[in-house]
C-alpha cells in the first residue's frame, strides 16, 4: 500500500458564516462533492477551519514547504488503483461489521495512527491525481477496537470471499 503524507496545510470555508476566511485569491475549482480545491488548497468541509487562518504569525508560515509530489510510476499507479478498490470494498463490507478503518505504526513517532476508510480513499485519490493528500485531523478519541491492520482487513475480505 502506498501512503503519502502532508506536513501542513490551510483550510477555507466556502459559503456560510466563515466564508470571509477564504483567501482573497482562492477560486473554487469544483463545487460538488468532497474534497474541493480552492486555488491549490485541498478543502474538505468535514474538517475544522485552520485556527491560524489570516494570522501573520502562523507558526506554519515559518516552515519551508519542500514536500514535492513525485509522479507515480505506472506500477505505483496500478498498485494505488488496486488498493483504492480494496478500500472501497472494505467500506462496503467491513464497516457494517464494525471495522471503521485501519491503523499502522508511524515510522516517525512510533505511535499508532488510525485512518477511517474515507481518509484512506481521499489519500489514494489525491495520489492518483498527483496531489498531496488533504490534511486531516485524527479522531480525538478513536475506538481502537474498531480499527485493524491493513493485512487483517485484506484477510477478512478474503475470508468473506471464500464462503
């Protein structure tokens, strides 16, 4: 499975009471569905607004964003496309059984990270589009019993198919 990360990002609300938070040069590229792109910024209306929006002292503004998206090779594109099909199958077949997503141990912090199926789907779609994945906030208090390792989820699907 191929995962790509994003170190930081900004959010803006389209419409509603906080619409003024959108950057002046932002333009809506797509209006329907989620996530939407605002002038180069991934936006998901289920995500909280950036608490440092329009703050000239935003701590993230002092960090060089040197993360460049490398294009996927043909092999990587095929693998991500296959993984996306698996994730969508998991959404359809495992979520009703109480499995909300996957977890894995982060190589940087050595802690477990929990990802809902929708987050996985959006990360893979962004990779296929040649974009950085949308920034997401992990659940504040995930039900750790509702998340499984990727290999377990794949084995579960295999078991369901073997019936």
